[in-house]
């Protein structure tokens, strides 16, 4: 259930008069909504005040919406490091206790160039959120579901395939978190990968643009069974076998 559907459901749940409903909708339309006093709070408060929307019905709608959109809180993480490191890396580590934070003790050559380590396999974790490309709203307002028809762009940046064996991509939708696992050779040879993210660093950093019209190209790398350890090892093995 996206925001337009939520608004329609709130309106259709109103049991008062058409006059009262249109009066509320006109008030909401004229209001200069600003977070946290947005149009939904204005709409609900006025419908409750008119008596055509019960508190119990409001709680029912709210509970259903939260249940269908469990990842909305992730879109409220504003700091890039808070999202990329604290959320994404922690989320990935939570799926496999064997994944470790790298250190000189594990890898004497380690100097901060990758994020996780699995029995000698070096892993870089990248994350992005799916949001409506045509909206200027805050992230949590334009967050999209996995089956959306709207345009979006997830840009995985600062990729250095030469610095790790395996990449883990964490794509956050409002209702689902998708993980793709590829080895570094599969990244550099992927048609979605563009080399040289910044002028002057050709061959050093690149980026991967995942959009609504090309996301299916990563289907074969999607983690389906939640066995992330096996998927990492298989990705690393494919790299070794191709050389």
C-alpha cells in the first residue's frame, strides 16, 4: 500500500456526510502542510473531529499500513554512513555469524578497502533505497514498493572491484529488502557498471545504476533462500573458476 492508496483508504473509511468529507478535503488541499504536520495528520484529525472516522478504524488502517510497509523506518535514516554502514553492514552480518569485520589480524594487508571478511573472501557491502524519481518529497514519503510501476534509480557508488572478491548489494524497498551477490569480475563486466565515477579516476572507482527498467538484469544474482554464506562462497568460486 503506497501513500496514494493509503489516502484513498482513509477517505473511503469515512462514514460521515459528503458535505463534511468535501469540507475536510478542501481544508487539506488549502493547508500549507509541512512535516511533521503533514496532510495525512491533517486529514485524519479532521475526519476524526467530524465523527465519520472512529479511532478504532484509524488504528486498524495504521496497523495494516505498518504491516505492509515494514521498512519505512530505514528511509528515515538521514546520515549516509548511518544507512550504509550501521544499517546495511549490520543487516548483512545478522544473516551469517561467520561474517567478520576485517582487521590486520585477519588480513595483514588490510587497510580499510573492504567491509567484511569470510574465511579469506573479502566483501564490500553497498546499499541503496528505492524512491520515486519524479517526487521531491522526503525519502520516507517517496519510498517505493518492490512491485512499483514508478520510475526509480538506485545508484551504488564508489565501487572498487580491484579491492574485494565479492560485492553484496542491499536494495531497500518499503515492503522488502533485496540482496544481490556478485563477484568483482561480474561487476566489472556487467553492462550496468560504469567505470570512472569521477573525472581523473578512470579504472579506480565506478558505479552501478539500477533503474526500474533494468533491475531484472540482476535477477540471477538475487539471494532467494537466505543462505548468504553459501551465496558468497559460490560467487567467490565463480571468480576463481573464470581465471
